[in-house]
C-alpha cells in the first residue's frame, strides 16, 4: 500500500479516464463495486475518489475524498452521502453510542460505522452507488436503520438555524 499525502503538491497523473491522482496513488487498487473491501485498505473508486477504511475501537472509520472531481460534490450527491451517514449513525444510536458522525458534506467525506452493524461491503457499495448516481442502496440502508431506532433524519442546516432563531 502506498502512503497518504494529504494536501501534497504534485506530480499528478492521469488514471484511466478518472480525475487525476497524486503520483503516489497510481498503484492503489481500483475498487470494483462488487469486490471485497479490507479494513486497513486504501482504494481508488470507480467515480475517481480515494476510499480508506480503518479500525478505530468498536468502529470503522471510512473516508472518501473526491479531490479533483467537482461532479462528485454536487448538491444531490452531498444529500445522498448525508443520508448514508445517517444510516450508519442510526446503527450507532441503536448500540448506545453517543457520538455524532462527521458531516459528509465536504471534499473529504468521513463516516463512522459501528463494527457488526452494516456490513462493510454493503456500506461501501452504497457509497460507490452514490458516485454513479444510484440512491437505492442508500435508501435500503437508511430504512434498515430507521426500523431499529425510528427516524434518524435531521433537519437540513438552514432549517436548524431557523429553529434556533425561532426558539
């Protein structure tokens, strides 16, 4: 596995019709939507992102960055990534965790997934589906989480501000 270079300057290279990658990332394996995902792995996704999976106690920390790919930062995709984060958070609530998952609304999207809740491969497939414009896997995971704990949807940031001003 190659090392990570967060914010490192070039050289950047073309990679099979995907957004450019840092030269140190050219040897990362291309993650197939139906392939296996390993804890401790770092991959290039079909949508041009870089996916990293790490173990952190009872949780898996999954990060997905889309540096150099503005198409993956569209509002619709950001909303889908937020719903995916809520699905993971619902399972954490069910298990009694009281942390708040990172907001997946930026170039570097970060998710906290409780070990033994959503299968890692299913979670990653849902993230890859978002990259490719399919929201169905996210809907399935969110419905499963809501079956455990009830609604886990939060108000959008603007709605939270309006509620705070009114209250």
